[in-house]
C-alpha cells in the first residue's frame, strides 16, 4: 500500500474525538485521501426492551441533534480540508463502525481513546479497544490524556519543501 485513500474518523463530539479529527485531517491532506466523519447513535439492546417500553430511544430529537452537530463539525473541518464527508448511523458504536468499514472501502481508522481504566473501563467498555482487536484495517488511536493537544489547523508547507 502506497498510502491511504479513505480515512474514517468516528466521533462522539468530545474533545478527544476533536483531537482525532485533527490528526485525521492532517493525514488525509498528506495522502489526498477522502475523509469520512462517522457518528453512531446507540440504540437500546433487545435485552433492555422490557425496561424501555413506552420510550422511543433514540428519540427523534436526539438523532436530529446528532445530525446537526455532525454537519456543523464537517463545516468547521472543511475550512482545513475539503474532501470530507459524513455519515450518521444507529447502532452499537463498535459494531456500526466495523460494518461501515466493510461497506465503504475504508483503509484507515483514526479515533480518540479516553484511556479509561478500572471500573469505568469495565462498565463502559472501549470502542477503540474493540476496533483495534477486530478491525480489518489499521486503527490509529489518539490518546485523550496528552500534554500536547492537537487542534485543527490549516496545512503548513515548509519553505522550499516539495510535495511527494
């Protein structure tokens, strides 16, 4: 493989996901790759059906809010890189991401990881960990606990540098 053609950046709209997006934009611009921002809205598993009777989860408002936030994020990111698309799906995040990978010829995932440990990790699990273990393509994780914060910034060409 000489480079990446399609980079996926899953997002939960948090600060860590924003850092992963900055890394994704940087890589996409270096490889002139398509970049897709993916948000998944979780749905209640069937085992919770008896507890959610009468509830509409996710609610239309929740789905609409996520779609609006995703489009706003794409709009901000397009200031730095134009080849950005978005997708919003319902489902268990790690499963939805794996399905998206298989259906859309993605060849790199860039995602943030919260670095939860102990009970929080046991209770919440780790989408990034599951993807690293199960993904058919490379997964680049961007740690959330970092002294160096990565932010979206326009690409800077070094003076006299040639693009390869």
